[in-house]
């Protein structure tokens, strides 16, 4: 599958695009919990960023150095993000701590991401800074930790010249303590993605193009898809902090109506959250007819959620044709495929059992939604295990190639070599099939669990189980799946109990340990007999095969083994544990 | 239990039943994770709603020592009364 040609780029770099946006009257609007709004035109964003860039230079930040940002959705984020770019440095947005969150886990993952990205300095606000001490002490960035106010205090003006080949951004494919992979993106790659997005999302001609987003700015869909897209058009962008959306989802729809936003993306769960938590009374006078691109991405898309959302919100002018299930990943900068604008979701009914057991598509009752065809400049192929391109309706691994595919995981040549081949094809790790010229996703070959649009490494959940008594050490897998009759991806845990252990109460203890350790509630916990989970010949657990067997109802206990077999099993288990410790 | 603590408890009960679909009892002795089974989204919604209602600010630092409904109730009541943070879990 091949997308149309990439249109000519309007600008060569983000820095140039921002300078051009600053010559228009458009800009950002920040919405708070009380729906008060703060306007920040691009001209001011640009002016403040130039001053900030000078501050960074004074601090000792050299071009090409990495600047970690730990900031909420705020004007301060804009100062630090665009300031770093104008200083020729590389912003690395990381997630700020959440209220009442688990600090210990937060420190571990933040310190790890600071280290992996080789950040020279950490920028934050006064409140978060008090908390960051531990993470910063562990990672020891060369220039320490500073607040945005400190850096911007003195006068100055800097706008470094950067080239399309300059590194412009590092984003993480999953924020985690285990093996976080820093995706390095160059200026030219960002611009190619923004040009592709603009072609897929033509701004309205009868009014100022305005987007609305509650997505976090440390996530590709919020940062590139919303913020940088608005710089590129240029247009307006209304930003709602993510935690405010979670508490008051109606604010999202009301902002769309108030600003007549034409585009707003969100993961599937957000559409479901609106169905559940937005009350009719919250929507008095709301008009959603201007929302022509309601993008649904970052996690598996449910046809049912889309249908219910259209039905319910059509009363407020929502157009069913506006819903567009999209596909992308941070390694491709963002988008890989988009369905045609205005068409609405297209679904195929497939037999889930045949899909799981034989990897082919026959008619059935499980609806799989199309994520469309490649965006401009992109190509997509579905390949089998040997790398051969598969015919339509055969499930295989999805590969993508295009002008915004990352050059590398920064500082991780082995991981880069696994993800990218010599011809520039990116192994997305996703499973899917092609039908009628469009891509349908069916699962994942890579080890990843997506909960509410956030990517989690399975090890995050699995390591919580090590202290649970009665489990076989290192013999549990965490998987993402969409439970029967539900619409969002959820957490599945398959764990082997220790030989002869009391199974009573074990499931409960597993649930508690995972919730306390990660803040994620497990949907299904299945305690199985020792030796049930599939392993490689060297004893490593095979997660995607475990999921395939679970879904195909093929997960069965091994035949009873004699003493010798048991000793071999125990040795394998010890080996698996040693390995998981080393890999982590 | 002083009156403003009771007001906080009422609001916590309203949030977990109306916004978070929790159908069981909510008592000060209940553990936020173990008993009410609040995940990270549940805790965020609870924190933001309490902030809105009582016009206070909570932070990640506040998670230290806050394990039960009672701990949270006392923390919010102390903040709403405009006092600096009480010792973790301590009644005002």
C-alpha cells in the first residue's frame, strides 16, 4: 500500500515555522478547570522562546544538547520547549508527577529517562522541582535542574540557525523503568510529518483553523499532532490539561463548541469516557457540527464506542463522518495511516478464532475497524515471519516506510537495528491485515500494553509480582487485550503458581500488588499450573504466543512430569528469572 | 471528626459513587487502593474534584502518607482551612 506523494514542505524546520506563525494573529488558548481562558498568541510564544533560548545559552546549554522538560500543560512548557529549539538544543518532554501519584515509581522512571536521553539540564516549575530532587540526583544532568522562571529572568534574544538534519526532539515510545527507548527525530522528519498531517486534515477555509486538545504534551499525538500542527498551518490551538479532562470530560466538548474547533484527536477510551461521564445538562448550547475531524488513535479502536458516540452526540450536531480511526507510532514521528476524511468508520466482521489460530481473515462476528491507507509519503506492507509480503486478508507484521520514520533510537544501535532494516522499513511490532486497500489492525507482536492511550512495558506489571508469595518467580506475563464485550484495551495477567502452592487468595494478592505498584487495575488474572506458559528453548517467556493461546483457548497445563522433568523445569525457571533480571 | 472533615468525607463519597462508579461503602478506614480499588485515573479524578470543590492544590508529594479515605479527608480539611500541611495521617 502506498500513500499519495508528500506535498512540498512549507518550512524546513520547526524554528522557521514558528517564526512564520508569529507573524499571524493566531495562537494558543489555555483552559483551566473553571473554564477560564488564557490567550498566548504565537508572536508572544516566539518572543518569550527567543528570550528563553538566550537564557539556556547563558546557562551553558550548547547546540545539540538535550534539555529535559518536566512541565504541565502551561505557558511555561512553551517557553522551555520552543526555547530549547531556538537554542539549537533538543527538547525531551517527560511526564510530570500526578497528584496523589506513586512517587517511588515516578522517581525511578524519570531518573532512567533522564539518563537514557543524556539530558544536560532539567527544566521544571517551582512546585515540581521540590519533588524532582531524587530523580535528578540519580541521573546527575551536567547543568542540574532549573525552573522556567529562573532561566527566563534576564533579558536576551537568541534564534539559532538549525538545519533539516538537526536532531529536533526525543520522545519515548513507552515511558517506563524497563528499557525506555528514546526515539530521535530530526527537524526535517517533523516537517514531513506535519505536511502529511495537513494534507489529511485540510483546515477549513471559511474560518480560522482551530484545534482543541487535552492530550499530554509529552505524548506524540498531543505534541506533534496538535501543538506543532497548529504552528505549521498556522492556526489556533486550545489546550486543556489532561487531568482536567479526566475529571471533567465535558470541558473538552464545550471547548470544541466554543472555539468551533475543526480537529481534535483522542484515544478510544476518551470517547468512552464522554459517553459515561458527560451529562446532557453539561452540554447546554453546545454545537459540535464544526468538529470535522474526530481522530481516534494511540490505542485499539472500538467500532462499538464510535457507534455509541455518534448516536449520543449527534443531538449536539456531531457528524458521524467526522470519526476517523487512525494509526501511528512514535517511531514514525506520529501518523502512518489515515482513513478518508468525511467517510466515517469502516469495519469488517471477522472470525476471531480463525484469526487467532490460523492468522487469516474469514467472515465472522468480531468487528475490526479500518485505520485507512498510508498518509502522504508513506508505504505500508504486511509481512509473514520470513519477511515475505502477504496477500490481502492474511495477518502478519505491519512494516512502514516514509519520510518521518525515525533515524534511530538515540544511543541504542542494537534496538535500532532490530526496528529498522537497510531499506528504511520500520517494523512496527503491530499485527494486521490488508483488505480493500486499507489496513486493519488485529493485535501486537511487540511486548506492549496500552492502557488509556499510555504505552506500558509488560515488565512494569510483571516485576510487581515478584514479591507475591505462592507464585513461581519470573513466570508471569502481562498482556494487553480487549475483553469480550468491552471496548477498551485492558490488562491481562497470566501467572504460574509455585509447585504445591496454595492457590486460594492468590488472584487477589496479584491484583493488589499490580494496582499498588503501577496504578493500573488488572481486568483478568488467570493463575495457571507451573509450565503452562509458552517459553523459548532457552526458557524465556513468549508473551505474544501466550496471548494467542489464551485467546484461542489453547492455554493448557503441561503433562505431568517425573522428577527429572521437574528438575529441568526448575532449572528453566531459574534461567528465565536470571534472564528477565538481566534484560530489565 | 470535626465538621469540615465530614464535609470532605461527603464530597469523597459523592465523587467515588457518581464519577467513579463505586457502588460499595466509603468509610474513613477504607484503603484507597485495596478497598476502593482506585487506579491512577481514579486518584487523579478524586484529587482534581477535591481541588475544585475546596479550592486547594494537591500535589504528588501529598501521596506520601495518604493511604486511606481518612488520611485524604484530614489532608484536604487541613488544606481547606488554610493551614500548612499536617503531618502525614495526623489529625489537625
